[in-house]
C-alpha cells in the first residue's frame, strides 16, 4: 500500500489506475484497450494497473466493488471514477473531458 500511496501522491501529473481482476471476461478486453490508450494519454497522464485480488487492502479502502474500474488521481486525491469496460475512443474522451490540467 505504501508504494501505491507514493505513486499516486508524488507524481506531478494525473494517474489513471485500472483496477482489475483476472476472474471475468471484461478484463482481457479492457487490458488491450488500456494498453492502446496509454500511447495516446501519456506523457500527460500516467497509467497503471492494480490487481484487486492481490491488493485487497487498497481495493477495500477505495471501495472498488466491480472490475474493471478506472480511477484518476491528482496529487493522491480521487477526482474521477468509471466502472465497466470501455472502448479506446470512449476512454480517451472520458479522460480528456475531465479538464484534469486545471487540477494538476
């Protein structure tokens, strides 16, 4: 948990975390989408993945109840959350419409 907190709090750019679990179909599709979107959103946003079956304490603290779940953090604070799988263009549009640069 300490590494997660450091990563989300000490970055100078927003962090998008894909909370996922290997026990369900959408994670494979979303994994590919997330990888493709990284090429579009970085370097203005960092992307990371967190397996909630391995990091149960973090998932519990953040009340992650379904996967996939995308959460965007700015300076350690959650500013947006989206449950469920999305295609690449919807994911990029969601991230861009948040006006994160004004918060960072």
